[in-house]
């Protein structure tokens, strides 16, 4: 897949400063040292331990987004993927000066460790009386690099570092000493493990566009946060990557931290959270919290990372108690980058109350049998297969003329109807029941405008006898007009539906002629100005130039042509 190379910015060289200025505009409780790119709490509580972090930009909301009461006191920001210099970091330490001491937390990357470490030593040399009031903690939670390969450089610091910020920051807010905050932060750092997965690399603003690294069928496991390649696929039982003693015997309890690496939709991220929760339950691991959101990104990388924090067992000694750790994790914070969390273990979704029983209208109790029961079933199957085959073409049309979902909407309805046909719940033995099923599938499973319109048509046919198809379709069209303002020519699916209804009503014996009229109306949408539907919001000149037919109208054409495709008339 290709890498997204377009960005919203004024100038790449000013992006970091302008982004931090925007953050401070969002949260007026923050101060900003522009020259050193340090974001800090403007009205700091000097009686609490200060927490400082930082690193290269491009990982937002890390790190400046976590500055706020209950998390970080200051964040020092470098350019994109580049560590800030020691002078910047030293300025951050000065801005966070307080009565209790400062804990510097850095991710395990060579530049961050060297520059933050050098700044700490310079600060200590310049302020000997405060030298023992600054502590330094390096966090490495990546499990993609094996123990042997990483024996010298250690594990990379990834999204698990944010859990260190949160728990240590909440403890500092309670008035704990520097030693207490350091000890708990160190314990968290030793009990987290993170792995990242990506579909593609990211693009750094201001750099040349690169080629995609992965094919459409590949993913990369072990992604870092600086666009570096991932590690090869490994077994989950690989001893080289067994950093947490999780045994899966029902006694292990964890916090699951799901992080968006920048380019994953909220829709997908929630699905990933569900899948990870199910997988842990399948390994008999108890999940005490699920926290999901965008915490530490790699610009616009389409990927995610999963972090586990292994909580202390009841029998563990010389460690913070489980309830204490969870209480700190659940504590409130003013940091804008921290996402809402439930403060409770995940549970199965509540079962909704039963729906009210459907009341059958008068005259609907009698079944209407198709003249050719087998032929009826073949016709339904033919329509469903045709809509499935047309999905890519209709989707491509809708990508230009709408929101890109029309092909999938029709395919969803077709597959649901096929399933009902194959399990025998609909058949030519009950034509009215089949139409009811089509209406229900359109309303409940297809969704979107097409689903609602097809459902309205199907509902009106519920009252029709088998011998009154033409009148029924005309009546259904009028009923449909009660729920849409579209009238032909409108560049919507109403155009071919109306054409079919008019022709069929005029001559019920000529079904093929009515279908031909509908197909002609669908073709004509290529040159019709959009008056309704999603196309009304699309650039009109482009639609005229490319002569893309309305995808909904094209779906009607495909459906009707398939309906008569295997019959003589």
C-alpha cells in the first residue's frame, strides 16, 4: 500500500513550534518556552515532585500532550524524530524546579538518553545543592527485539512509557517523596511489555515521498515509533521475547493498553481492543483495565501497539499493591492527551431487552406461492451474485460520486439474503414472506440511504397479492416518495426505480421492456446534475467531466437485469 504523503501545515520547519502553540491555546494552563520548545505547567505546585520527559516530535500527544496536573510537569520537544539538545532539557529542568525534587523519564533511545543524561549532569554541576534532587529513569518496554540482540542497547521505549507517566504523575500529586515516586515508576517500567504492528511506514513532513514498503497482504510486526522497520514474525512462546512472567493459569492480572500509532480509525481501534481482550481471556489472563486511544504515535503510521502492565500478585512482597497501582492509574488528570478510562474491568456487553413481538397486519397470514418455486429461488440467488460481482465497480463509482460505501452496502444486503435463502428461511413457497425478509434485511443490515429506500419499497409490498405486482410497485414508489424529496431526474436510485415502475405499470406483460427503461435511466445519470443524494455535495464539474453514473442507480440496474437474466420474459 502507498504511504500518505500529504499534510496540513504552513512550513515543515515551523510545524513543531506551531503545533505546541496550538496545544497551549487549547489548554491555557500550560506555558511554552518557544526558543527551547519546552511545554510546562504555568502554575506549578512546588510542593509536589516534578516529572519531566521529552524526545523527538512526531509522537503526539506524547509528550507535551501529557503535561498537566496528575501527569507531567514539563515536556521538552525536539524536531520530528530528533532528540532535543541538552540545553533545551536543562531549561526544562529549571522550569520544573520545586521543593521536592524532579524525576526525568526518558524512552530508551540513544539520543534521548545521552541528551537528557548530559543535561542532568550539567544541571547538577551548576546547582550542587540540588544535585541529589534529580533522578533519572530510562524506560524500555519493546518486546520485538530479542534479549540477545538487544543485550547492549536494551529494549526501545514505546507506548508503555505513557503508563509510567500516568502512575508516577498521580503518585506525585498525592505529595509522595521523590524516592517513592521513583520507586513506583521504576517498578512500572519493569513490568510493561509493548509490541507494535503496522500496515505501512509513515511519512515525515518536508521529506520526499517514498515507496510503500509492504504489499497489500503484508503487515509488519515489531514497529517502532521512528519509522524504523519492524522485526520478523516470531512465535508467541519465543523465550527471546518473554519479558513478562505471564503464565496464563488464571492468576495473572494485567492492564491492557491499546495505542493508535497515528493512522488507524477509531472504528478499527475499538475492534482491536475487543480482539486483544478476547485473546487474553482465551489465555486465562484477567484484564483489570482496558485503556484505548491515541497516546504515542509515529506521525500518520497506519498501525497500533499493544502494551501489557502485569499487576502485582497478592503474594508479592516489596512491590506496590495491585489496588494501589490501579487507583493511581484511575486517578484524574488535567493532561489533555490522556483518554477517558472506565476505572473498572471490562465486562460482557449487557443483553438488551427483548423486542416487542411483531403484529401481523390483516391479510398477511396467507402465504402466496410462486408459480415456479425453484425459479424464484434461482432468481433471488442470481440477483445476489450479480450484486456481489458488481461491488468493486459500484464502490469505485461511489468513491468519486459519493462516500464510497454503496457497493459494500448492496453486497451486505445480498449476502444476508443469500444466507436466508440457503438456510431455507425464505423461498418461493412464501413470496410475501420473502419480500418482508428483503425489507427487514435492507433496514437492519444494509443501513445507509439505499437500505432505507429498499426497505420502504419492501414494506409497501407486504399488502400486495401475487396478481397485482404492477399496481403494487407503483404504490410502493408513491410510498417511497413520502420519505425522500428525490424525483427523477435526480441522479439517484429513484431515477431507474421510477422508470421501471412507470413502464411496468403501463404494460405489466413487458418486464424486459421495463427493465430496459430502468437501465436507460441509470445510464442517463452520467449526464444528470445531482439534485439529491451524496452526489449533490460533490464537485459538479468533476461528475460531468468523468461521466460517472450514480452508484445507487447502477445498483438498481444490476439488480433488475439479474432478476430477468435467466428467464424468457
